[in-house]
C-alpha cells in the first residue's frame, strides 16, 4: 500500500463526518429542548402567556412573539431579569435552559439568529 493510499484516510473522513453529524444533532436537540421548555417545561409555561405559531400557543397576556420577532439576546435578558408582568426565570431555569429557550424563540419567531 502506498503512503498516499485513499484507504488510509477513510477512518479520518469517517470521524470528521461523525463529528459534523453530532454537531448538527446537538443544535437540533437544543431547539427541541427550547420548544419543550416553552410549551410545558418552564413554570409558568411561556405558552400560557405568549402566542408563538411554531409552538401552537395562543397566549393573551404577553406579547405575540411572531410579531415582535425578538433576537436571542432580548429573550435571554427577559428570562433572566423578568419584564413587565413576566417573572424572572433565573432561579428556576438553568443557564443551558435559558439559552435553549432563547434560541428556540428567536428562530421560531423569525428573530435575529443567536450569536
């Protein structure tokens, strides 16, 4: 077998492909987690107050997220600090949960992508 045989690099190509797939799966998992938290995981659930088409929610207390299209940073700040009648979720949600919710709401509403 020559030093430049393509079969020598097959395991590296396979590992790179698996890493790329794992990264894509992790992002998808975060969005699914954010949606679950929005619908029923947070207490009180975001869906009780907010309308968000992707989540199938029709809340009437908070703003319609499909209309205001918040970016992820705006959602993170609201979740951490509360906003108007919305309570802070800083003590009841982990930082990873806040991140997942912020990314989900931003993407589902058409807001600016998360940084």
